[in-house]
């Protein structure tokens, strides 16, 4: 549930700062893959 909430925030970040979104998205992908395993 928290991941979906973070993704919603990221959608707003895309408009504000694409670089921040990319950095945070990479971090999120790493965390997600850790959670999935």
C-alpha cells in the first residue's frame, strides 16, 4: 500500500523535477525488488 502512495507522490514529482523522480524511482525499484524476493 505504501508503494502505491509513493508512486502517486512521484507522479507529482515528474512535473516538479524529472531528475528527482528518476533518482527516487531507481531507489524505489531497488526496494521493491528486495520486498518481492
